[in-house]
C-alpha cells in the first residue's frame, strides 16, 4: 500500500509541475544579410560609416526588433563594445564610428538581434 500511495503522490506532483510550467511561444528568427561593408570596403579608423543590411525578407511579426552592430575581428565577437546598440533591426542601417583597432583585412560586421549574421570580410586602415 505504501508503494501505491507514493506512486500516486509522485504522479500528482508531476502533473502539478507540468500544469504550472510556463508555455514557450514560438519565436521568429530573422537573419538579415549584411550588405555593407562588403569585400570591397575599406574603412579608415575614426571615420563615420554606414552599416546596411537587407530587411526585405523580414517576417511579418518580429519578436525582438532591437539590434546591436558588433565588430568581428579574426572570428572574435566584441560584444563588450558594440559599434551601435538599441537599433531597430527593421531600419536596415546604422551609422557607426570606426574604432581604433589594428589595421587589417580580417574584419566583419555582425548584426545581432534575435539572431546574428556576419557580413563579408573588409579592411580597416589607419
């Protein structure tokens, strides 16, 4: 009898937990391709540049419209120092100031909101 009572109690506790668990709603994923900078772009440190991304294929409803523009250096994402933040991903562009970094051809831009994507490699000069 003790086993049966324990079994019933366990089942009731499980049902109670499941019935009070939050229901996760489906989320959209929007990964807008970065258009500029592209493989032909050369940015000078300290200059003002416009990052653009394609929003023509955006879903009708976007769960998270707030985006950040992140510099990617040799595969390293610099989340601590976003180039721009609080941007509406549907705007399709953000004006940024090119940070003081080591000149090179191994930079990419990441538009990060509910998903992320990186553009082509481009160059930053002194």
